C-alpha cells in the first residue's frame, strides 16, 4: 500500500461500509435497550444498571484478547472466517434482546444477560478487526485521517438510520435492516484493500501499556468517552421527562447524527489547518458550551433542544475523526505498525466499553437513589436528571481537555 495521502473513493467505500452496520447496532443497544427494558418490561433501573455494568465489563475484559486474535487473523488471512460467524451471532443476538422469549423477571434478566454477552463479543470482534484493518492500510496523518473518516462517515449514516427506524418502522424492521447492512458490509470488505500479511507472532497483551504516549492518549480518550456515554445513556429519559417531548425522540436523534455527518468534512479541513490535537480540543469546547446551555432548558423547549442536538452533533464529528487517527500515529511512532494494531485497538475498545459500563452502572442506580424513576417529574427528580445529563459531562470534558492540552498540544 502506498503512502500517498489520497484514498480512492471506491476503496474507501469498500473498507468503510461495515462501519454502517456496526454503528447501526450500537445505537439501539446502548441508547434504546435500557429504556425498552425499563418501560416495556418494568425492569428496575438498579437491576438494569447492574446487568449492563456486568455485561459491558465482561466485554471490556475480553477486548484485549480479541485484539490479539485480530492480529493473528489479519496476519494470516485464512483466519478471517471469523467475520461472517461474528456477523451471524451479532444479528441473532440483537433480535433476541429486543424480542425476548421469557417474560418473568428472573428469566428475562438471565436471557438478557446471556444474549448481551454474546452480542457484545460478536460486536467487539467485528469492531476491533475493522479498526485494525484500517490502521494496517498505512500512510501518514492525512491518509489515516481519511481512512478513519470513511469508516466513521459510514458509522454516522448508520446511527442516523438507527435513530429513525425504531420509532418509525419499529424494532422488527430495525433487526431486519441490521442483518441486511451487516451482510452487505462484510461482502464489500472482502473486496477492500488488504492489509499486508505478516508471519510475526501476535503481540503480547501488555505491549500497548509499554508505550507512554498510548497511556496518555488513552487517559484523554477515557475521560472524554465517559463524558459522551453518560448523556447517551440518559438521553431518552431527558427527552421524555425533562422536556416532555417523547414524540420528538426520532427528530432529536436524527438531527444529532445528521449534524455529525455534515460536520465531518468540515472537521477534515480544520484538522488540516490546526492539526489533530487542537481540532479535538476545539470539539470538546463546543460540546461543553452546548451541554451547559442544555441545563437551562425546560418543558416543551423543542427548538432549544434541537439546537443542542445540532451543536453537540457537530462536536461529535471531532470525536470521531481525531482519536482513532491519533492512535494510528502512536502505533507508527512506537514502531509497531503492520504487526500489533489489534493489540492497541483491543485495549482502545476495552476503554470504550468501560466508558459505557460506568455510564450505565453508575448513572442509572445513582438516579434511582436520588429519587428519579422513568415517568417521575417532581422537581427533585428532574434536578437530578439535569445534573447527570448536562453538567456531569461538562466537568468530565473539561478534565479531558486539560489532559489533551498538557500531553498533546503544549508538549514541545
């Protein structure tokens, strides 16, 4: 693979298309599933939070091992049979989670727990393989930014679609759409540019932690990720109970991700002018200002929250375009390009899962402790919801921005 900056559009499409299906499944799992089980089946928030925390924590523990397996699969292409197998498990697990067979409380939680683990593991295998594949395509900053942009651009199309389908055509149509886009993405990936074959043994699990720059980048990514995961987990509760606009869920979600789609080409231009770290910091600042404003919104503020969704969606574009490309640069500078991408992305995705686990496992039980429950709209409950949805992410984003400035912007 040449080192030229340009990535042919057809190659970008073939590589990036799988990102659509992976993002399509992620949104319902992380945003719709908690509310679905709480409202449709009456699962208490504390029990639901504990279940999601356990499943996501187990998934996070498995990710470094999945990264090692990915390095072996990419280095010896005969092992890539794992891709269609994981695709089948992912589609079946998704359908089973939203259409459970048991309905008694204990059996329902057990069913959800088993399927969550299987679904998360299949999702993780596909995600880590896809990310490591892109990193192994090589190139400098400009080329890798484009590789990531193709993947994340398709991902944004996926989440926009997933934000609309459940509320318009229902969860059944959503499950069918996932299966179709997943199959199409895997077929296109088979014709995408291939990473180089390596006979080297997969890197040890601890390799990534021996790279100081990786540890610093991961700290920024963790704080910023938790800041994003908390409002994602609480979004539908905020729309339903704080704003009392449940009929506008699809509009808000679609506008958020559509703004991210539109902003991505703009962020590529900003990155070309300011560099990756400063551009990411600019996105963090936009998100902080947006969520601080969201804290003053109240019942019926449809246009105000629509503006919040558009502005925070634009900020999301920086979160999508920069971190993965920064990680690829870290791997290249550490001398591990072409042989250990899976090891690094395995830990990277473990951090992503940890963000989501902490958001669900801490935010949901805390809200219940403070007196909030779905449908409850007294002043104390709504104040707790607003603090958790709006102001906690601002504090976490500020901490992430401080670390980013110290380690990547202000460094010599």
